[in-house]
């Protein structure tokens, strides 16, 4: 049985201006000990997906349908109380900006202890020992002293470590990290990614990394899911996405990724235009207004939503172009440009 | 921290000095600008039938002939080291803090104030418990059910509470709950009993004043709490608290309300400090002999020592309340450093 499986998950928000389809039919699965990277621009539905898995959308506002199976339990139809009991214990989350994600008025230790004591009936002193232990494990020096510090006394990297300690305090089997390194210095980013890799190996948890930074997913992911306009547009093993990508949007993402081994004078290749409004999603393929190859599909891109189809060995692509044409384009036009850049 | 408190206390003394000087100056200089002589001012305190000779003696005895600076100096000296008071038939020692003797009743002011303070304090404390409890509670519920019927109703009532003056709501409340109709269960005005004499009677007499006073304040606190909660409940740390698996109640109280508490504490400190200096309108409406009524009486009698005493005491409360609020900031918000 798969550990985590999403089937046709939809998260829609009715607003005065219309229905916002933040996540529109997303399916994937993930095993224990494996890492999935979800990549996309702002507003592509990455974070909404993760909050949906944790059941953190307010009941009244979001319309959620589809299925989320976690270790044999279906979460969309489960009672909020049941999902609450799983939150923090079975599944936990690391947030983007640890300064705003931690309560400024409570010490770091208190916040870790709180996370632990919700799910474990232990005394304060036991929870405190556990908090100190967790802080030590995420690499905070002199954890016995730092446990009583407030978040604002921590540096950015230390804060993110503390946030990770908090998320891991109940040994969650599913860990979702939403832009875990975005608010951090580059040097600290690498440390945090190393830490997450180590801890994942230690806890054997399933990890979902949500980011717009392909460098981050390249470090950690087994599988990668590329989202655009609330839909998955390409999904596959990390090697597939980096070495054999087939969707023009993924090509664009790869082209806009800065690399240290490139000459500084060379320009990045940004994707033209901006992400679609989720209220007025373009007809047909949501990416077609920005796609340089939309004219190669005999107009189908403008009218018909392409299906997510498997090309080879679990590699899925949502594109109207023929498989052979995509591969030819990649080999002959895109790859050489990316490599010479 | 200690140096901070000491510095603030020195500042408080300076503040009280300024307040007393201004009050003193208004009392003496304004009549003099209008042409009043020391005898003329003194004649107010010796009775209508008194001759000019007696007024002159009174002016001498009250020290009105001395320069204003000397008079003020004498007053301050009395507060610091006490004073000897000649009331005609003998000399009496008035221990510090000597706030002088009433021009009219010849009684020392300080014991008067200490007699009145418990009444005002009783009124303010009971009302404060009510208004903080009600205001914050309603504010939280309103924020959580934003736009609901409850929220709208509560906010309309709150608007009424903020807008309606207390001398209006007090009279309405007295009419409905105190005077001759089937709903009358509350005590009538002027039945105040001290808490030492009888706790139930004390509470019974103060019930209506508490509710009336609390209604006005609770309204503001409900609006303040609602605004604060709407803001904090959208903070990232609330999402984190939920992600930990906390029960919603705990998320709201421990994380949300805690974050919204700072402005409420500030306003509460200032309101309460101001109130225990005398709830003038409420005390008058319900015939409670507290500091507020004392102040009114002092002003209508033009009884300077009483005016000075009640003003200084009220100013002291406000200054101390301010200091406590600032110290509380550091307790409430660990990011605040006192310096």
C-alpha cells in the first residue's frame, strides 16, 4: 500500500470575483523514505496543496474534493478532529519564514514542548528534556541554554533549525517543507538542506519539498512534480526532469535557473509573461499564452486542456505536442542552449 | 531595568510638580487677573456676615498675602515634611504628606482622600473586571465570527456603548432597574456600604454602577480586541499552531489572544489609572461618595487644598499607571527592551 496518495485533489475557493481553482485535479503518490519536490511559480498551487494535505484550509471557505490517502486513511472525508490528531504527530510541516511562523511571545523551547505535549501525555520536565534533545539533534549549539531563548534572539538559520526541531518533535512519518530555505542566506541554505536529508534518513519519513528553486529539489528529491496553474504539468523521477524534460514550461524553469558554473555575463532565459490568474485560467493549455511552441499543435493548445500522459517509465507530461516532437526540440534546440549558456 | 524604573520615577515626581504648579497658578492667578484681592478671596471662606476686618485676618492666616512662590513653597514643604496648622484656637501638626486643610471645613485633606479612595477603587475594580471580561470575550467571538449576526449585533451595541454618555445610560439604568417598577432589583443610589461592613451589600449597591460604567468601557475593548484578533489570527504563527495539531480553542486563546493583548493592556492601564482618580460622572449619577464627587465639591466650593489634593492624587495614579504599563510591555512582549 502506498504511504501517501492524492487522487484528483481539488481545492477551490469561491470568491466574489469567481471560483479560484488553486489546485485543480492533482494526483501523486509517495513512499516512506522518499522525497518529492513540488516546483512551480508563485500562485501555482504548491502551498495550497500542502495546506490541503494537513487539513489547514478553513472549512467554510475552501471547497475540497478528491481523495488524500495517508497510510490507509482517507483525510478529505475524515472529521476535522481526526485530522487534527494526525497533524503534528503523523504529518508535520516546516514553514517558509521561521521568524513569522514562530510565536514571538513564547520561547523556542516552549513552542517545541507544546508540539510534543499535544500528542504525548508527559510532564513539562520530560517535554523540556525532549526539546533540548531535539535542538541538539538539529545542530543548535548549547541547546540547554538556547531552549529558553525567544525566536528573535536566534539567527535566521538557527530559527529554521528550531522550526525543523519543532516539526520533527513527534517523529512525523510525513514531513512537508514549504520553501524551507527561501528566507535564508545561501550558505545557510546548504546546511539546512543537508540537515533535512540527514534527518529524513534517520526518521525514514516521507518528505515533500515545496519550492520555486530547482536547485533545492535537485539536492534532495527522488521525484519531481512541476505545477502550473493548479495542475501538474510534468511529473517524473528527478533525472527525468533534469535530463529529459519534455514540457516547455519545465524547459523555461531550467533556463531561468542561475548556475555558478556559468559566465556572469551570460543572461538567464526567463519565461515570458506572468503566471495566469486562477480565476480566468486561459482556455486550453493554461501555459499556451506564454508557450513559444503553442503554434505547433494546430490550435489545440488554445482550446483543449491537454491530458497528463505517461511518456515513459512513470514520466508524465501534460502537453499537446507529440512525444517525438518534444524530444527532438529538447535534444536539438533547448539542451544545447542550456548547456552552452 | 532598575535604573529605568528610577529614571521613570524621577520623571513622575517632576510631572507631579508641574501639575501642582499649574493647578496652583490657575487657582490664584486667574482671580487676580480679574481684579480679586487677597481679602476678597479670603472672604469666601469666613461666611457672608463677616466684616472686612475678619476677611483681612483670614487672608493673613491662610497666607494669601505672601508672594505666590512662597505659598507654593509652603505647600510643597507640607507634603514633604508635614506642616503646623493654626486653626485659630490652637496649633495642630499635620504629618507628611500634608495636603493642607480645607478652607471651608478646616479638616485635613489627606485623610479625606483616603476615606474616599476605597469607594472609587471599589467602583473601578468591579467595573474593570466586568468590562475586560465582557469586552475581550465579545471581541474574540466577534473576530472569529466576522460578519455573522452576532458580530454585527455586538458591534452595533458597542458603538452605542462608546457613544452614549454615562450620565444618560446611568439615569436610564436607574429608572429601569432601581425605581418603582417590576424589574427593579438593583440598589438605589446612595446606599453604599463598605466592603468591611458587608460584602453582599457592598456588591449589591455597586452592581448597577459597575454595569453602567463597564458598558461604556467594554464597548471600546470589544472593538479593540476584535481588531487585534482579526490581525493576529492571520499571522503565520497561528498556522504553525494549527499545524502542530493544537485544538482550535487553544490556538485562539494561547496564540491568537496572546498576540493581540499588548494594545489592550496599554489602554487598560491608562483607563484604570484615570478612573481611580475619580469617576466623576458615575459617582455623581449614583451618589457614590468617591474621589470624583469630592473633586466636584472641591471645585464648586473653590476649596484650594481639596482641589490640589484630588488633582495630585489623580495625576499620581495616571503617572504610576503609565509606568506599570511600560513595565508590563517588557513582560508581555519579550522583544521589548526597556531603556
